[in-house]
C-alpha cells in the first residue's frame, strides 16, 4: 500500500479563522493552533497544534505549578487558570515552565483533542 502521509503530526493546514501574526494563536473549534507564519483571514496557513510554546497569559494569574491545566481566555487572548466563561477553551494546555503573576507570557504544552468550549 502506498504511504498516504501528508504532514508531520502536530500541525494542521487550514484557512486562518482571522488575521493572525506569526506565533499568534488561532482557534479551530476547541483546538488552538500557533501560526507558523502571518496569515490574513481565510488564507491557507500552517498551525502548530502540539508542542511547547511561550504564549500570552493573564498577568495577574500565578502559573507556578508545572502540569497545571489552563484554559484559553477568548476575551483576553491569553491563557488563564481563573474561572472560564462561556466560549473559552478549557483544558487545551498545561504549564510547562512556571510563570508568576508579574509576567505576561507562559510556556505551555498544547493538548490537542482535550480542549472543550466552556458553556454558559
């Protein structure tokens, strides 16, 4: 049988749901993707869905426990460990390197397939 392999695991090729900068986060239902390049809305792009990335966090949140599950706060455009609201993406990543409440980024491990959209 011929190998039908298309791309290495851990990334998707899809139209950008909105304009996104290289390294920015794009949402695909309950999956977060980190843009490999800069893409206009609707432009076909490559998005990393697995692995570790340093991404925005809610500054006031203390994320000093490695392994703590996080959610993507859609309104803030950042990870949080507070209380998720309707539309946020829960359980989509965990803390890979500690980050205290004085910084605006955190290194996370993305968890494709585990995220769920928070309900009201």
